[in-house]
C-alpha cells in the first residue's frame, strides 16, 4: 500500500497533516480504483508557504473532516499492508504522532522508503560500472519518474503523489529483482528502514 501526506510544514511537533492519499498494490499491480484520499481540517490556519506548495487553502480544509475521524478510516484502509512512501519516514512521523494521540499507539505496519530504493538501485548500477548514473544526483519523486519514463502525475497532491510513488516502486522492485533483491526483506534492507518477514515479490 503506497501512501503520501501533505503537511503544513516538516516539523511533527508543531505542523499538521493537511491531506492523506493512498493507493493499493497487489501482486505488483497498481489498483488505481482502490484508493484513499481526503483533506484534513487543521487546528490552525494554513501557512501561506504550505498553501503555495500543495494549493490547499484554509477555506478548503474548514469543511474537511478532522483527523480524529480520518485516521481510523485510513488505518482500516491500510490494514496490515506493507507501507511504501517516498521519504516515508516523514509521513510516518506525522501519522504515528496522530495515532498515538488519537488511538493510543503507533501504526504497526512495516514500511519501505522508495527514495532509498532508488538510491540503492543507482548505487548498484554505479558499482557495476554504469558511470552515467551519478551518485550525486537528486532523488526527487518527479525527477525520478521523468528519468525512468514513468507516467507523470500532479505534484504535491497526496493521492497523485501516492500514485507516482506506486509506479516508481513497481519499476524499482523489478529492477532491483534483476540485481538480485528478490524478496520484501531484501527491499526493506535496501531501503534501510528495518527488517521484515520474507515475502517473494
């Protein structure tokens, strides 16, 4: 399951979730119709700087559901699925803070960072002599999608970014499999998020 959040800023202590998007992957197929998306009513007015990024206004979130309503629905959508995101630890920092406050505990799901997978893929290519793949490059989601010829989606929309990440994840999983990383455990090791149970891709 691939997720993304839009935020008022990057500090989980003072910033808030503005929207959550997610899409399901099964057997390495992106199930576009099985998705989750909602804006979230914030406690404070949205900073202009964040609105310029994600284009969500304070007026728009006034009628959105509060996080206390959204979070249980989102966790039900996630179930026990492996969570994939681009720099997913930022999303999880905000979601787990909310889960602890609202539900009394963090999300138990295992996770994989798609940005780290991209770094591992490029590093493996570099070690194998493909010097045209620079280790000094940026690993921004939109840049990687363009570089690998993937379908392009609107940036800084939680659902669209989740879809973009899903396409990148499926691409990288196939490429890393060719490099010998054939299980979810291998992918989690490559993403440096932690260890999980083996699961053949």
